[in-house]
């Protein structure tokens, strides 16, 4: 069984006991969070599609940790002008594990 759920504007295909990284959540580490924007449910080939969400369905997950992603370097240069600029960015993520799918 899997579901497609919307978490902070991004859609994820999740299963029971699956770990995934999502954009940083406000909840503390170890707390439980519920996502109720379930768009699709697949139970052994029986597919239910929401319009736009499936009523009464939700995903219960636990926040494991707050981490930073890999560093992304942004380098700008204009040739023959002496202009160079380097900038780095690390995205904030939350690692969650799906505890329960209520459908």
C-alpha cells in the first residue's frame, strides 16, 4: 500500500515505515505530525484518486532529526571584466519516518 501526499507544496510517494527528507518542519525532534493532503491511495491495485484530496485519509509521521543538505555552490563570472562572485547555500531539511497511513 502506498499513498501520494502533499507535504509543504511537494508531492511524495510514501509507504509504511519509509524515511524521507522534507523541507524543514516547525515541529520538534521526536514529535508526531499529521499530513491530511492525501491525493492518491493504492491498496493492492485498488486505486482511489482524490478531487483534489481523499476525504478522511491522512499520513502520521514522526520527526527524526533536522539536518542540512549538501552545499550548492553558485559561481558567477564575466570574462575579461575581472568580475567573480562565489556564493554557497545549504538547504534545511527535516528527516521523517512514516508511522501510519490512515485511509
